[in-house]
C-alpha cells in the first residue's frame, strides 16, 4: 500500500523549495484578498451570517489541500452550492436563525460523509458521467435564483425569502413602491465598478475594491440614516469548535438534499481539478479528491463552516499567480486570517446593497452563454436535458434539478445506446491507392449488387437488438440479389446473449438464401464473447476476419459469376481478379 495515495503531501513535498514557497505565498495572498468579499457574499447567498463564508474559506482550503491530489485547485465556499444549501434549508428553518445554522452544519457533515463514502468506493470516475448539459443548466438555474434573491437587497425592499423564481418575483412586485433609492444607488454603483474593474483591470482585486468603494459611498451619503441595512460586526475572527446536535428527524429530512449537494460538490471539484491537471500535465485522482472534499466538509461542519468545494475562479487566479503546490491554499487561509485581524471591525459598515450588487455580478458570470448556444445548436437530446434541468431548478427545487438532470441524462444515454447506427458502406479509392469504406447513403457511393457491407456503430446488447434487427431486415429487403453479407462490428466492445442470438439468426438467414455471412471483429473481448455464445460455431472460424479488406477478398469467392459478368460498377478492385479467374 502506498501511503501517499491517502496523504498526497508525501508525494509533492519533495517539490517544495524556497522558490515554490515564495510563489505559493504570493498566490495565497492574492487569493486571500479575493475570497474576503466572496466569502461574505456567498454566505449571504446561503442565508448564513457573513463569518461562516470566511470560516469556510479558511478551513476547507487547508483540509482539501492536504488530502486532495490537485496541485492548483483552491476549495472554499461556492456560489451554486450556496444557492442549493439555501433552497434546501429554507423549507425547514428561517435563514440566519440558530436552528438554520445548526441544520447547515449538520448538512455539511452529511455531505462530507457521502463524499468520503463515494471516494472510498472509487466512484470519482462515475461522477463524470453526469452530462455537462446538466451542470450547465443547474448552474444557470442557480444563477437566476441567486440574482432574483438579491433583488430585494439591491432595492432595499424587505420581503419574505424562499420559494421558486416565480414566487420570489411575485412577492417582490407587490412591494415595488417601497424601493429605497439610496440602496439602489449603492448597489448600482458597486455593481458597475466591479464590472468595469474586471473588464479593464482584471489583475486587481476588483470585488474588494468595489466593496470598499460602495461602503465609502454609503458612509458619504449617510445611508444608514435612510434605512440602508449594514452587514454587521463579525462576532469572532477565528472559527470555534461547535459540533451540531441534530435530531434523527433533521437527518432524515436533510438526506436527499445532502446527496444532491454531495454530487454537485464532487462534480465541481473533479471537473476543476482534472482540467488544471490536464493543462499542467500532472496526475489527478478523482476518487481521492472526493475523499479530500468530504474530509474538508466533515471537519468544516464541526468548525462553523458550511459546504465547500473547488472554486474555479480562485483556482484560476492561483494558477495565474504562479502557484506551484497545494501550500498556496494553506497560505491563502493564513493570509485571510491576518487580513481579518485588521479589517474585521470595518465589516460592520459594509452596506447590504453593496453585497447584493456584487452577488448580481457573480450570478451573471455563472451563466455560460457560449456553452448554452453550443448545446442548443449541436445536440437535440442534450438540449432536452438542459431544458428539463433548468425548468426543475427554476420552478420546483434547485436540489431536485440534479436528480431530474441525471435521470434525463440516463434516459438519453439508454435511448442512444439502444439505437446504434447500422449504415451500409462501400469502398472509395483514395489518391494514395488505398480505399476507405464510406456510408453509401450519405456519400452517394456505388455499392455491390451482391455483397452488403454493414458497419455497426454502437453496442450490440439486449437493449439495442430490436432496433438493430429491424434496421438490418429493412436493408436486406431492398435487393434480393444481395445475399452475401459482411458485418463490420466497429463500435462493439463485446456482446451479450441477445446480441449473439441476433447474429446467429442473421447467419442462418443468409445461408438459407444461398448466401454467406462474415464478421469483422477487432477487439479480443468481442471475439471471446462470440466464441462463448457459439456465434463462431454457426459462422465458421474461416468467416471471422480482423479487417474489411480480408473479408471482402474472401467474399469474392462466393459471388455469382453470372451477375459479375453483367456488372459494370467495379465496386471493388477485386472485381477484375474475379473476372480474370472466370476467363
């Protein structure tokens, strides 16, 4: 057993030197400056006091860095997860209350336990099978819900929280006359400044500068005296050991939401970690990363943290700043703590409309407009998955959207795997003297009047046999002279009993017509399954080939010379050889 599999620093500590420590410290400082406003904003989205976002940025970053396998990824509070946590908990408790916080910590530990179990079961790779369309739609739904939830803060209106997007907009519309112009001015100014800084000075901590500027504006116009609410003072700069004490009923109620958040968190972390590992040519273990994320959430749940995951924004900044090892995440937590010692008293004077303005920008940046266009233009089934997931997130529950998306993805996968393509192919002579077999229907290629060459582009198993058999019989009925068949099983890794039965029946039908049947199989597992299910016994070992050219050359011996004499197509280069043999 390699202990480094469970404690990755045993692998990467040899890379640590003065140069890497300097680079990691600099990247950590930049990350700390960035996460300060983000932590407060994300905690607001989650319905928690602002300090919980900062605690999450401290604790989860350290634990995930120590046990994760990504050299670059930084963990902490995440936008989409904050939104899911809020929608999950707001049905059971009033946001911001002691009971709500208790349930948030309980949920965090449950999420961590789910992720640890998944990691030890080596399910990290399976998480990747969730369709990208699901995550795109889920993120968009979260972004829209976040944006709508902050409209009250932007306008200074006090309304009941919770509900789907339609309910929130309806409640807000009923209080439009109560809009506070001072709150609107502060939120608009902060939003505009943050947007402009990200566009023109992306290297500067635009969120932090915009938040300070919005706070200065609020102080300058004495916004508090006009009803503008402030964030309030942080009770503690350091997280305290505060284990939750949930009831069995609380655990049962939170279990479905915890499972959904565990999947979302694992997906985010694995996607980010893998993307940077590929870019930097580094090793990455998705299952160990699940364990790391789970440990960070379990430990965090005991120290006033809510659910965290990998942050693409912070990880991107980390890479751009020149980070070399996971020490950058640890440095980020240390610097964040030091910064808080200096500015914690001033957090009380941050106006809530300024935070709401920043969160609107965060929500906008969550939506991948280019990816939405790409999905809609390129794939009908993926568009269906996207629409279903988005609708569930907006009009039912955000955590329920993950289940809808996964089920829709599974249905699409089953449908597509049960409808493999079975095109008829014929050879096309290339300029280098070789030949390629092309789709007759799509390329308009001339085919042989006696020999049918099929290419099975997909799996042959119990779920697809009915559709493959239907297509096969339809093609065979076109021309009664095409009694010789070659089945090129290109996309088949192996087959099952139902697939074998179809092949055996096709072989028998070809023989009954006075024709022949040949199979081209490349992969050893497929050949083994053909032997195991007695397909080769019916076919004959001599009719099993490893490439199309050999199969075609062999089939030439079975073609009718009378038909060949009257054929002017010259489909195969073997046609001349057949006629010379006849002469």
